[in-house]
C-alpha cells in the first residue's frame, strides 16, 4: 500500500502504541517445504500492540498470519502480507497450585511452558512428538499425543482471550462466549489472534517407558485387548516391509531418572548414514525395504522382543526426534477400523492382493516407519467445531511420513499420498489440519464435518467479516465454493521451486473480487 497512507493510519490508530514492522523477512516452514516473503514481519510485546496491528491490517486491507516455529509442513502459514510472531509475548501471568492451573501469554513455546511449570511442581498433561511449537499454534491445529486417557491438547484449555479483526479482545470459555470458544479451540488461525490462555496442568512427574519390536500380526492381535490401555501413553512405529512394529509405552513413576542406551540414528554416524541412504533411494527406490531392515535393526535390534527402557521427566520423555525435513500426511479414523486400514495399506505397499486400493503400486517404495497413535476426545465438552477425531469413541491416527533427504522430495510422494488419502476417506477419516493432505476435496471435508463446519464458518464470519485472517489454504480446504471473496482474503498467485528444494509461495490480497 501507499506508505503515506500507512503512516497516517499508524498515527491515527492508538498513536502511543508502537508499531515496529520488519521488511525483508523470509518465512519458512521448519521442513523448508514452503517459503514466503511477507510484506511485514511483526513481533509485538504487548496486547495493545497486537490490537493495533490487527486494526491497521483491516484498514490497510492486509491479511495477518500468526506463526510460531512453522512446524506444519503445509502452506497453511504462507503469506505475502503480514506475519505476526508472538515469541516476545510469552510470559507466565498466574499460577494456581491448588487447582493446578496456569495462565500465560499465548506465544510461549511448549518447552518454555514446561520449564516454568516445573518450578511449581506442574507439567503439561500430554504432548505430541515435539515441544517447539507455541501453545496457541499447537491448540489451533488440533495437536494430540498418544493416549486413550487424553484427547487433543486443547481439551485442557479452560479459557482464552482472542483479538478479533476489529481489534477487540474477547475472553472465551465454556461459560462465556461459548460459540467463539468452540471455534477458537481449533481455529486454524482464521478467527483472530489468541493472546492469553488458562490451562489445566497436571502434577510434575517422571515417566518410565519401554519399547520392543513385535510382529505386526501380534500387535493387531492385542488391538482390542490391552495394547492401548495397559499404560497411560502408547504409540506404535510400524515398518510395513518388515511387517513389524515398535511398541513404545509409558507410565508415570516416582523412580529416579535413568537414561536409555544411546540411539543409533540419534548419533552423528547413524543420523548421516540414514539420510544418505534415503537420498540414494530417491534414485534407486527399490533399496528402501533393505534400508528399513538395516536402519531399524541398528536402532531397535534385529530380533523381536528386545526391550529398551528408561526413566525420564514426562516433559522430555514423551518427545521424539523428527530427524530430517519431511512431509507428513496424518489422518484420524475410528480406532476399531485400524486393523483393516493397516492390513490393506500393508498389502498395497508390498504389492500383495486384497487391498482394494484403486491405485497402482508397481515400482512404488515408501519410507518407514508409519506412526500409529491414539486419543479419545469423545468425553470432551464442549467439543471444538473442527475437532477431527471420532466423536463416538477412541480415535486412531495414521501418519505417513516421507523424508526429504538433503531437502529433496522423494519420488513416491504423489502416488503414495493419493492412495493413502483414498484409503483414509474409505475409512471415514478426517485429515490432521497441519499436515500435507493434497488429494482431498473441500466437498469431502464439508461432508465429513457437516454442521460443525457450518457452525465454525458462521462464528468465523462474525468474528472476522473482512477475512483479515483468511488465505488460500482456507479457501481450498474449508470455504465452500460459493462463498464470496472477502475484502482482505489472500489468494495464491504464484508457486515455484526454491533453490533449497522447497517451494516459493506468492500471494495477493483479494484477486478474486
């Protein structure tokens, strides 16, 4: 926009409040899958600064994207407009030890929150695989761990404050602004900027975990018995070519810390060997079954039933190393459909019959492991509108990860993900919002979420009628085709390969108007 008009708006809107944008910033996903060059990059330190940014964006017809670590490998946070990072807005505001609740500014990263919580004998009850995300980002994309005793991370949110597109700040909870609360718990960044969160913590503790390799047939035989219920936390890493899986499970304990033996690919030699082998497989895909056997044999042992154990703080023991740049395509399906989904996908990957997947598997080789996790949000009330889990019982998550060795895309990506998404839809699944689902239409998402999506969009439009927080990702995935263009909505106008192997993304405001 014209700089003179912007300067006038800055002076007119809350003139005593700072507005300190940075230009020439490059925003990237953690995996370097996408890059964009926003007009302005802003790191506010106070809520009045956040409110001024929002007011200015609306007046100047600019879109706002709020980002943390950029862990989502999709184009969800790509913009050529304004990026807001809340790393400087990350203070602890209140700790109530009796109720085990903490209130904090929403830019705080999960690991920082857990470090502060430990000082008060508290911890986040449940975590996903990493703790680099901001708490607001984790909640807004339906981040989960792996436990039937827990649901989405958002289930522990007791209230939050959100700044809407008119600059107003609304406190939301099950009892106050409940519709906005239900929409904001999985907001996809499309409602406003969450600035403050009240969160239910749990008592700080260690966890004792163990992991062992089992034949996949044995894993499936325990599916409806005690596989997912014997311990509080359980996750499975499935190797489709070996037809085996690593079962990792953990319980809270008062035992002192005891470190596990060193990890093979957690060390320098293993890390670089694995990445090099993956890179070679881009040119010779047929070696991937052998790579799977070698790498995971070195990591977990070449024989079934070998056990590794450790006792660690819960805040670190629940985490895992994501290793290299990657695509991730994760879906949620009812837990009882898991064995059928796994057996069909395993048959397709191995070129066997009976899978019923209508895509060729000839010459296709994929990466391992496929991550298998669970949650149960069926008890959550009020339920977020865009909760992608099974509302009637436990949920299974299947996560088809594909690595990008030395930032190079694997050749199997498109055919693998097209087939994987087809199978997940066949199972009545819903995609993880932050991941790389690319072959599923808005029509399917609209049907899968039904009235919940309609209610979400109604609340969203009331909170942000000009589309200050809307972009191409939202248009492609959640906005009905007949929905008119919003004044500040950003559309993608160009995408081209970047020098580091990702894609440069370029957007423009309101090109459809």
